[in-house]
């Protein structure tokens, strides 16, 4: 019964800029927003179950074979007080037309 369950929800704005000329197959982006983190047991530093605060991140996005989108993303949440965390994500998706 010493397991920690954590739920995180965020809302962010994202700005993207093309890195390549012509076809525009690669992009860099920055994101800024807020995150809400809720746990099943109180956690430091304030011994609360709910934390709300700013989050920021960025990443790279590539269009591969004009079909797949591959993205590498990094995020840092709860920049001020609270249990801060870093998320690294690699995602692959199908491009819709």
C-alpha cells in the first residue's frame, strides 16, 4: 500500500517554426502552459495532494516519407513550488491529408 498514483493534466500554447526550406519537413516548437497534478497520498514539499503551476517545454517534429510524423518532446512541469517533473516523449503518428 506504499504505491504512489499520480494524475497529471495540462493545457499549453505551442509555437512552431520550420527548420528546412522548400518542402518544410522539419519543425522546432516551444510550448508554455499550466499543469494540474493530483496524487493519492500527500507529497512534499507542502504535503498536499493537489498542485497547480506553470509548465514549459519544446521539441522537434519531422515528416518522414510524407506519411509519418515523428516528434521528440521534452517538458518540465510545476516550475515553481511543488513536485517538479520532467517528461521526455518520442511519438510517431500518421499524417492526415
